């Protein structure tokens, strides 16, 4: 018996979880429409919000039933999502006036607004804002990114004076790189070869200074305990610093489809939660207290490693899962994924179109929660509890879910990527565990840190060897550049595959 639309709306409107799915999905649909449109609409920034509120109030104040209110609320959420995307575009660097006049200026003052990043080429990069042209008309310029060859550690809040030859972002000639800079609000860059003068030392918020101090302490301890390239490898795993990694090793991991291993991602956050809950359980910490401690640890970790999309997504999903545990509610990966997407896009909807990391992170997690269980059901019943079968289904699902984005962004998919991930991923949690233990003990005693440090170094060396060996055995890759139309067609095929696999899983459940 087929359900009529009226009956379907009745069922949706009476289930809080389904109402959440409808409203969140409507908001995301509106943001997606805004991302596809992405044209500033001057003078209408508040109109969609007013229309959305009016539609919702009209439905609520009239004597309409649940169905009408749900439809009105869905339309309102979609309208708000569309408006949020366009309003973010109007205030972004993508539509700001050109700053070509900056190339004629040589002396500047500005305030450091990001944590400095140390690169493998010896340069330190950081963003400066509130920039003033000293030898021009004294006008305030947009945000810039500086590349400084300096042994000094500049701190967030420092007021600097420097001399350089600016380059406008659009003149750098690297479209992907330009897009990332514009998303960060950067309109021009400077390579500074003379040491900038520190005019004043600023002070950030107490929590920001505490996180910066903790981050620097972790870096010092890791560099003290581990040699290169293991120290850079571990810093990439723990705090997201991967600029110091040798280019040969980074290229090897990238060509083997393992570049995500070298950076902090949602996988690292998931392992942090798993290891933390295990350790707290061994210490006999009560369950409710342990999940509260892990929620705080996840938030501190997310602040420590920065605002990478996959880390923020995993932190939100982890906190939702912890909240569900505290409330004794069943955790839903799909609902927490939608909640994370809605929250992140409400804060910055431009990442949907311009941040490949955001796209890959959410596509991979959708594959893990949407495709992986159904792929696992294709195997015989006796195999489904096998660790290797679960890992293979999850890796295959994540690869399929991210395939269109990978081909669109990079035009290359390593043939050995699936097997390389199966071999390397199980090593990473243990390398993180022993590396963290060595770095922590190393702040007190270097000799005591050698035992966990040797184990962590051996694990990282093993991961490096597996990556390089797998690439040497099978150096081939699928090289194919695709456009937006092909990406849409591939995701339509994935949607059909999901429906087919889901239907098969439901039939198997009924037969049992």
C-alpha cells in the first residue's frame, strides 16, 4: 500500500527526530541553492529572512494543522539558508573591491591575527589584519598573509612593521590556492626578507593564549623527543602542523592516497574519543563523568589544532554523541552529521563551495554511515563481525563517497589507495597513543620518554614503509579531470546505489 502525501506528512510532523531531519535538510538545501547561485544581491539582504519569518508566523497563527506548519517551517528554513549564503558572500573577500593599488606600497604595519605556521622551507606564515600603508595615504588595507624567514616566534596580537613587495591574490596564478586564501579573507600576500619590527606585544583572550601556549609546548616536546621526519609526522597527527614534513614523504603519501593520514582529521578525533574512554574506563572513572571529561577534551583538541573543517565536524559530532550518551538516547550518525553541517554552514556557508576539505570530510562520513553498513551486508553473515571486513567496507564506502570530489579537485585517484589505507590506518591510533605518551613524559624526563618514543617512532616508520612500498608495487592511478556535470551524475549514481543496497538490507532484515 502506497502512502499518500497527506499520510506521509502526518507521520513526519508527529516525530521530533523526523521534523529535525526535514528542517535541517531544508536549511542545507537553501544553502546549497545559494552556493550554486553565488551572486551578491544588493539591498535585499534582509528580505529573505523577513519572508521566512512571515511564512512561518502565517502558518502558525492560522488554524492550520501540523502538516501546514511543517511545510511552512521547511520553506522558512530553506529561505533562511539561501539568505545566509548570499549575506555571507556580500561580506566576504570574494566580492571586495580590487586591491591592485597595494603593489605600489612597500612599508606596512599590521596586527598578527593567526597562529604562525612553520613550513618545511624555513618560512613562517601568518595572517595580519588592521593593515596600514605607511608610505601611502595611510589607508587601511584588507587582510594579508605574510611569509617571513625569521627565527623569532611572533605571537597573535603582536603589532608589526615590515617592508615587502606585495602580490595580489588573483595574480598568484594558482586557482586552488587563491580560492583558499580568499576563503580565509586574504586579499594579498607578502614575502618578507627583513625581520619585521615588533612595535607592541598584544594580548589575546586568556583561553586563546592558553591554547597557543599548550600548542607551543607540544611542538617543543615532540621536537625534543623525536628526530625528523618522525617529529613532523607526529605533529601532523597531533596538532595539524604538517608544513615541516619532507616533500618526498608528503608526495609519497599523497600518491598512495594517504595524504589524509598526515593531517589532523575527524579520524584523529574519533581515535581520541575511543582511547580516552578506554583509559578512563581502566581508571574506573564513572561513565557520566568520563563522557563529560571527553567532551571537554574534544573541545580543547579542536581549539588546539585549529579550525580545519574535518576537525570541527568531528568535534561537533563527537559532542552530539557524548550528549546522547548523557541523555541515554540512541546516537544517530546521520542526524549528528546533518547537525554538524547545519551549524558549520550557518557560521560560514561559503565553505560548501570553496573548501574541498569540508566537502571531502562530509562526503566520507556520509559514506561511513550511509554506504558502509549496506556494503557489509553484502558479505556472508559469518564474515560481518570480522575486523578486516568492517574496515574494508568502511574504506570502500568512504572512497566511493569522495570519488567525484577527488576527481573534480585533483583529477587523480591512486589504484593502490584502498589497499594502502587498509594497511596503514590501523597503525595510526597506536602511533598517536605512544607519541602522545612520549611527548607528555618528555616534558618531565627525556630518558623516560624514550620507551614510548621508540615504539611510536617504529610505528611511524612502519606506516612510511607501507606507504612507499605500496606505491612502488602499484604506481598506477586513474587520472581523469571531470566537470560539475559529471560530479552530479556520479552522485546520482551513488544515490541509486544507496537506495538499492538499502532495499536489499531491509529485505534481509524482514527475512530474518
